[in-house]
């Protein structure tokens, strides 16, 4: 029997057909692109009515894999444990079995014992929560150490006074808006001292997001605050935790309803830039321009709005955002959790590609799997399966928390 021998031209054509078929198989599916696989259906507990307003990837049990902490609105907060391969199971009963209006979560080693601790803030019912980790995925509820109730929205943790211990900043709304600054007690780590009146300006804006970062390159943590009623603010640290504003450091060109602020080096000049995620309104009629705005760091603590030349125009609303180098070209790209407001309608999560110089363009169709459509909220980035490639976790309001595995 004679075996058929393929001629080079025929072999090349056959290989081309096989390659085309493979790409169609891989990237023609709704849960796949060249950059991400949406593995939600197989890897995350399925609960399509979850109100996960914030999410954090963090190793809570010391097995060197990232677990998930969820801040839930009107549901008990949750912990999902990673099996080491990016598959998660719900570990129930870890946090208080109570329905609070939790908005944000942050993690840090508050009591200096080497284990991860967790802080949640709640809005409407004003029940913030504080847990000290035992290092094995269990926690002790020490919420009685918190120093006040508020309609909490923004939350960040960092060492503002240089004593080596993380401190807590909370942004508030409601009848008593403004900021809290709770310093970690150096004599009793994990306990807190209310230093708001001493160290923060008298401030009454409706704050939705706060971020600690070194704005002026002097080695201490400054504070940027995103407000739902303009303007947002930038405060500078004197190195001992006392914050003051400098005129002209952050000038908004138009009034915004900001919901989250993030900080990253957009143009790779070694200086952190500021990006505000904005709403048309909080679920009602259109009131403001929702286009995200980027303020570029010019040095010496001065930031200039260069949105028009760097961010494409869009009219959807964004409650949360994060950065990830999805194309692994050495610069940070932007992920936007998008909703159509009005009428508060789910949308595909959006991707903005960085050109390497801090100018962004939409790359959603190429980057985000078609199935990734939710009323998307808080995001966290980390390597969940140990392949050294960053993955993306996305919270949702009344929808399924989603996990996108980076390729």
C-alpha cells in the first residue's frame, strides 16, 4: 500500500487550515480571547445574585495561593479559598453572619503578627467590620476596636506617620461626610487612635474613594480623595501624618461624580499618575460627564488634567476600575467596570490599551470575553493559578462575580 506524501505547498495549506480551525476554536467562544479566559463557570462559586461591591485577592492561610475576600452589600461578607490552581470554594462562617451595607474591603497586617487582617466599611447601616487573621484562614472579630460609625465608602490602609504600622483612612458620605484617620497604636499594634481632628483638614465633602500614595516623591504617603460632588482633593503629608492641601496641585476642568480613584504610572516616567472613574449619576438621569479623567504627574506634587489627549470619550458609568498589563508589553492598561446609566443596565467590562506613553484606546472586543457582562463593580488583580501571569477578579451588583484567567 502506498502512503500519500504531502507536497510542501499542500502541507502549508493544510497547516494553515489547522491553525485557522484552532484559533476559531480557542477565540471564537464567548468566554475566550487571546488575552483572557473567563473561567467563572468552573472556578468560582456560582451565585448570580451576589452584591459584591469590592473584592480582594490575598493569601489568608499561608499556602502561597491567592484567596478571595468579598465585601457584600446586604449580605454577610465572604471568603473563597483557592486550591492552588485557581479553583475556589466558599468557606462559610468566617465573617459575621449579618447583612450590612458593606462597600469596600482592604487588607494589611494591622497587629504586626505576620498574618493578614481585614477591614470592611459599610454605608447605609454604618456597621464597619475589623478582623484579625490567625494565619490559617480563620479570623477574630475585633470590630469593637473601630472608633466610629459613618456612611463609609472610601477605604485605604497604609503607614502615614512612619512608625512601620498601617493606619486606616475612611471616606464618608451622608449627613456627616468627610474623612476619618485612625492611626495604629504603636504601643498596642492592632488598636487604633482617632487622629482625624489633629491630622486632617476640616473637610465635609461626600467622599467615595480614597487612595494613599507618594504624590510628591518625598517618601511618605499623601492622600487623594474622589468625591461624588466636586471637587476631588489632594492632600500632602508632612511625614508625620498631618495632611494639608496645596493650591493648584489638582485642578478639575469640569465637575465630576467620581466613584473610584486609582494611582499608577501611565507614561512610564517613574512618577505616579491619577485616574478618576466617574458616573453620569448614581442610577438616575444623566447629570455629569462620566468619561474617566487622568491627571498626569508633572513633579513637585502638581498634577495636570490631560484627559482630552489621553483617554477616549465614552458615556457609560464606571463604579470601579483597576490596571493590569494584559498584553504584557511593560505598561499598565486600564479595566473599566461599566454600566449604562440610565437605566442601570449591565454592560460588557471594558478595556483600554496603553500605547506605552500613557495614551489609551479601546480594546474591549479584542481583550474581554463576550460573556463578561455584568453590573460590574470592584476589581482585584493577581496570579491565582501560579503561572506568573496576572488574572482579573471582578465583583458585581446583583450579578455573578467573575474570574478572568490571564493568558
